[in-house]
C-alpha cells in the first residue's frame, strides 16, 4: 500500500518532467491556438528569434490557422509580399526540424525535465547542437537541473570539453548473438596502456578501436561484383 500523495508525485513526474521522443527526426509540433481566426498569422517572439539565430531564409516564422480548425501550421512569413508558405516547402529540413524541437528544449530547461531524444543531431548543424548541450551544462541557465539524453552516430560529440567520461555511453552489438552491450567511457581505467585520460582525443582513439563499439564497414566487394558482372 502506498499513499496517494506519493503515487501522485511519481505519476506527475512522468507526465510533466519525463519527455521521450522516438524518431525525433520526424517530429512535428502542432500548435493549437484558442479563439483563433481562419488564415490568421500568429508569430511567437521567442520562436522567431530562435529561427533568426538559426538562419531562416524568410522574413519570419509563424503559425497560420488552417480553415475551420484551431490547429496552426508552421509557415514562412513574407511581410512585404503578404504571403505565408508552409515552412517545409520553403525552409530547409534541418531548420524546420530544429524549430519543432526547440520548444521541448525550452520546456526541459525551464521546468527541470528529463528530455530523451532519438536522433537528436539529425539534419541540424553541429554548432547549434553543441550550444544546446552547453545550455544544459550551464548552471546559470539550467537552474532546475534538467537533463538531456540522446543517441547519435556522430563522433563529433566524443569530446572531453562537452561531456564527462561517465556521460559518454557506447553500445556494442555482438555479430553472433546480435545482443547489445552498453558501457560507459568511465568504465575504462585512467592509467595503463588501455587507460582513458580526461585530456585525450576521444574521437581519434574511438576510430582506432580503443573503446570498441566501432564496426569496419566496407562496400567495395559489393561494387566490385556489380562492375565485374558477377
């Protein structure tokens, strides 16, 4: 038996403070606006400022309420020509994806939530991603101790200036059993021939195979067969 106060505390945390986004590369935010008017344009100051920093091509980014619906669609706004074009038709895929993801980043940092993102870095410039990571590491910004957890295939994040050794995890799959093993960079000792020191080049040593979880991929035999007609 548990008290209702305790169970509500746990369930509320999962509802409000734990956000998991599967297939973040295909994520799309649907904005709902109360008391909206058809074809009305709504521009959020914060979203628009973020878009300009990221480098949008249009004058603004805003939401246009679709006919007979209170759901708004993200659009590129051209004030001089008074046109609104669906953002996915005009802006780059990376820009649209970033703008769809940023509200979750804001919510996590403001509320102190845990944000788990699959394919966090897909189609987004590494400098923007590194800035977001630094926001989570900045105690003046991340006052409520929010956490960001993501998977990636990009070795650029194997950087001691971005993450501690215990924050970097590897997943290695056994080719025979197809079972995966998860381990941390901090599981390696800091001294000895196979030691991992805090100041070493993690990305370089990863490609040298010192940490495992790297697979030799070679497509040459396939194309040699095709070109030789076999």
